[in-house]
C-alpha cells in the first residue's frame, strides 16, 4: 500500500524539496518578485502558492495522477508556512 499523500507531502516539504530548493519563504518571495515583473503588477508569495495549486488542479483535470494530489497538499503546506 502506498504512503498517504499528506504524509508524503509533509516529508517532501520538510526534507527533499527544502534541501534541493532552500527555504520556501525565500523561494516564494523570489517567484512572486519575478511574476510581478512579468505580469507588471504586484504578485504576493501567497498568490504564487495559490497559482501553483491551480496548475496542479488543471493537470489533474487532464490526467489523474497521484503526484498531483501530493503536490497540491505540499503547496498548501508551503502556502501556510509562507503566511506565518
């Protein structure tokens, strides 16, 4: 039986992703800053996290994959962290 998606998302966001990409607050500050330049309007880190969740939702609508659910849970956790 596979691991629960919430457990997997927690492990990923606490370990591997943090090691690979650094602190999520810094990462989403950077994403928001770059998107703000691209879209020529202020984008917040919270909006960036929501947009990443939206991306995973559209992918799930196209093809049902467990990974999409894990990533949605992971981005929800990151969204909560960056808003603390």
